[in-house]
């Protein structure tokens, strides 16, 4: 027991030393906030622990150096007077404020060696933080309006959309931000008109065509692309997506039979155990010993398999409506197989296994019509279309 406690103490000491070393290395390499995070983690567990004294000293050092670095950087950014610096200015003030607020709950922290409290210089950044946030908000807002009014590039509008979403998160309901977000989203969106052309010389069910063109059910989760199967007069479409069905192959109806013989030894009652002389055997308590009686049973199993399949082959083309050029083309293939297996028996079913018994409960099912087969292939076809669209976003 003593050995286990000694090993535990040694392991804990080594781990603590390793953590202290990592914290000091972080300070030495200028990773002050990392050093602060390690120190705070240990001090939150027990700030009075003697072994945690080094973390108080290192926290004091890392905090002072981090603040000095940030304040020096702020001075440079302000003197440079470049509007693009407003984001960094705002985030730096946030970092300064968050840093001191993460330390505040642990105060006071006493350094036993010098019998003093650790020194952390705190400042009230509220006014500066609000000013920086408002200046940065105005910059994002003004820039968004400028891009929306001057650009014709959808990727510019998408960048503006991201900026405005961020603006909404740091400064909710700032001016007309909500309205600008909607405008940027509309301008950055690709509108696609979808159509299907059946060149297979086979009739497809109307419901299948409706399902395939109903892109609301595809769960594409695409922020920047909207698909319509019916044109809306108030929209200018950017692309056309055409689904060409080139071949629809339907196999004949196949019925395959297979006959097998199954044999099995089954328990068919019991009898008393007897010796060679025909005397009934008893156990140590004087009870007669019973043993199972086995019987060999046999069953003829006639398994019937019904199959019919449908194969749909086609292509998906993307057309840029601005220049009438095909931008992307993808092969499309889908297959649906109807299969039903059942079995008839002659003999003792106790010779069959569990799966074979299950088949005897099935029965012949009328083959689906060709139209039904084509329709049943729709779910698989729809998933193939969906995967193509997800992998090759416009």
C-alpha cells in the first residue's frame, strides 16, 4: 500500500513539474494567453495548494506581458489610422477585457515566498470597447452598402452576407442590418430552373416526375442555391439543370425454383436411462435418471425466387443561362430490384432451420407492373441526383 502511495506521489509530482515547465515555455515563446490558460486551470482547482505557487508567479508575468503587447499593438493600429484595422482593434479590446475578467474571480492570489499579493493591473475598457465596436460596426455596415450598390459578383455578395451576419452577432439590430442581410443573400444566390426530358421511349409515371422535380424534399442544405421546377416571373435564373432519362430497361419476370432435402435429429420425448441389463439407473439421491429420445426427421423444401429489375440510365447537365454554355455534365444510373422468396414443404418442418421456416410463411406475390417498377426506382434515382448536386455545388 505504501509503495502504491509513493508511486502515485511521484507520478503526480512529475506531472506537475511537466505542467509548470510547459507554462514557462509558453511565456518564453510569447504564447502568453496559453500560459495564462494553463495557470488558471491549475489555480481554479486549488489556489491555496503549495505546489500551485509557481502558477501564480507565472500568471502575474504572463498577464503583464500579454497586456503590454496588446496595448503596444493598439497604439500602432490607431496611429496607422486604417479602417481595415477596426476589426483587430475591437478584438484586441475584447481580449484585454476577457483576460482580466478570467482572473478576477480568483483574486486575491498570494505569493507566499515574498509574502505579497500578486499584482494584476485592471482597467475599465467598457467605453473603449463600445467605441471600437461601434466604429467597426459602422465600417462593416458602410462597406456592405457600397458592395451591394456597386458589385455584380455573387461571391462579393456572399462575403458581405458573412460580414453582416457577424455584425448582427456583435451588435444586434444595428441600423438596417437585417434588411441588408436579406438583400445580400438574394443577390448572392444562384437560381436554378430544373427540368426533366424523357428520351427513353418509355412512359414514366407522372408522380415519379413530380417527385424528382420536387427539390424541397432533397434536403440539400445549400444556402446559396435555390431550385425551381416552375419558373417565377420575377426572377432571373442563373442556371438550368436538366435531367435527361436516356434508357429505361425492365427485365422479364423471372421465377427460379430450387429443391433441397433437409434432415435433422430432434428431441421426441424422453425415457429412463437403463444399463446393459435393462435396469433403470438412478442418481445419487435415488431419483430415476431421464434422457432425451432423438428422432431423425426429413423435409423436402422447394424454394421459389421471384425477381424483376429496372435500370434507369441518364445524364444531368448544368447550363449557364448567361452564355448558354454547358458547365458540367454527370452520368446518372439507378437500379431497382424486386425480389420475393418463398418456400413450399413436404415432410416434417422440424427438419428446417429458422430462416427456412420463415420462408414457408411467405407466399407468391404478383409481379409489379412495368410502370410500378419504374416508379419504385424513383427513390434510388432521387438519391443519386441528390448526391451529384451535393458533390458538385454551383
